[in-house]
């Protein structure tokens, strides 16, 4: 059995009776007999079409779910970024924003001390702001409304208003800055008021009204 046709004829028993008898007992015949024997023991794998289809649909469904999870995590990234932004903003105001502010509402007064222990009585509907970090080098604040000041002695003390600036070293005075009205009263020491390119000094019991 030198070629494929003779081999196939042998397996299918299609050869002539003489050829088949002649091949009996030869080494080739014994080899092909073993091949035929072990081949007959093999079974063609059976495929469960329904089960295979069900497995395919299951894998497809899992893939969709995994896709949704990825999308959810992506949305969470925005949430984390928003939280981080809030934390950074809060940190900025806590550590880098040095502006101190005091406010009062209608029919409300507030008493507090500045960093140099100067005393302030803030009248109703008023606001005071100053830089607490630079206070020792520059005792300067901004007033909107009315406040009474008892200033500790030291460097020049400035109260800025929309109408003018009041400068003192150590004294007691009251400033009232309202719509279309400006008043400075000196109770102790000397108060210097700068307004409209004009400068005026007030001594005890003196008052300036504009």
C-alpha cells in the first residue's frame, strides 16, 4: 500500500479480494489495523446547541454589565474631583486668605478687639474688614457704616471709608459713614481726617460733619 488510494481502499475494504489477501500479515496491514482499532474508540464530540447559545447570551449580558460599571466609575471620578476642589478651596481660605471681617445686622451691635487690642464697637448694619497678617506693620481697616474706636497707642491707625480716611496714633473716636452722611467725633487725643483733598485735625470733643 504505497499510495493514499490503496490505503483508503484497504480501510474501506474496496480493494480486490486478491489484493486484500496479499496484504494480510504484512507490517503495513498490522499498522493500519491498529489505526482502525483506535479510531473506532474515538467519539465525535456532541454539541448542545441550546446550551451553547445560552452561554453566549450570558457572556453578552455580562459584557454589558461590565460596561455600565465602567461608566459608573467614570461618573464617580467627577464626584471625587468636585470634593477635591471644595477641599482645595477651603484650604485656600483657611491658610492663605488673611482678611478678617465683622458684620452686624439691623438693631445689632458687636464689640471686639483688633490684633493690637484696640477696641471696636460696631454699630448696626455695618461692616469692618482688615488684613490680620499685616496688622502689626499696617494698622489699617475699611469701615462701611458706624463704629466706635478705642485705639491702643502705637503706629498710625487708619480707618478707610468711601468719603475719607481717619488717621490716629492712640485715641478714642466715633466714625459714622452712611448714605449722604459722614461724621467723625473725637473723644480723646487728636484725629486727622482726610477727605476731598482736604485735611482736618480734630481734638477732644470736636466733631466733623459732611
